[in-house]
C-alpha cells in the first residue's frame, strides 16, 4: 500500500511539473529574417575595456545587464537564437540597463533595437518570461561565475538571463554586421570554447522544460 501511495504521488507530482514546465516553440520557417544598417561595435583591447569598465563603475556602480534566451524548432530539435558579431563573437541578444531602468524594460528595448521587428522597431510586444539564471563578474577581468562568490562584497557586473517566448510569427531585422543564428542546443551544451560560459550553460538552464513543437 505504501509503495502504491508513493508511486501515485510521484506520478501526480511529475504530471503537475510537466504541465507547468512545457515550453511551446515554433518552427524557424515561421519567422522572417531581414537586415538593416550596420550598428557601430566597440573595437577595443582588453586593457581599454577594463579601463572603461573601471571608469563606468566609479561613476555608476555595478554594471547590470540582461540577455534573452529565445528558442525555435529546426529539424525537430530545439535551437537557440544567438547573435554573431563580425563573424567571430557569439552573444545573446540584450545589453546594459540605463540608470533607473527595469530589467524587463531594458530587455524589451534591446530586443527591439537589435532584433527590430519592423520600421522604427515597432511590432508585437516582446513576451519576457522568468529569469533563468544570473552571471557575476567579481572583478573587471573577463572571468564569469554562475553564482556570487561569498567573499565578494562589491561585484562589478551582473547579467540576468530571461526566457523570451516567441509568437507563431515575427519579423527579425538585424544590423548587417550581425548574424542571427539558430544553433542546436546539443551543439551549444558545454561548448565553452566556442560559445563562452553564458551561452554554453543555457541548455542546462532549459533542462527543466519540456519542449512542445507547434507545427506551422
């Protein structure tokens, strides 16, 4: 009796979890991709970047950033949308908060700017969901941690990753010096060398979801 009760409870818990953690994704073919004018990108050395970060920290405090996790379907597998800058660096769509700006407002602004869905960035409202994870820079170097080390009382940067759910159709218009790529999660997983720590950690953050592929 006890074993049966436990089995029923585990099964019931699993069903409730499955219902609440389902993520609908749509085929890549549902979306239109175009280009717009080139966006200036900072071309600086690591030394110059550190100097700039130190100056910004002295003026404004910790740097707060947001990034979007956007998933589509291709070949019956979930793919993550990532931006490639100048055919080299991969990054998630997003950017730095303005003073007094909320995480959600900033991410919507950055998505409209970098993945403009129409003229003047107009289009369907971006559906920003839950925060999936946070990454911290204890110092000005490039090292990132998926947690805040207990001995760090003044972190220099925090990046929050938010799930962004797509509608059945949308227009993506990206700058000519950027590429918007759909990369399979199996290629990204633990591939720190190619995609860096944040992107390569996304498949693990998404592991709690069951992907429901919605046919077009």
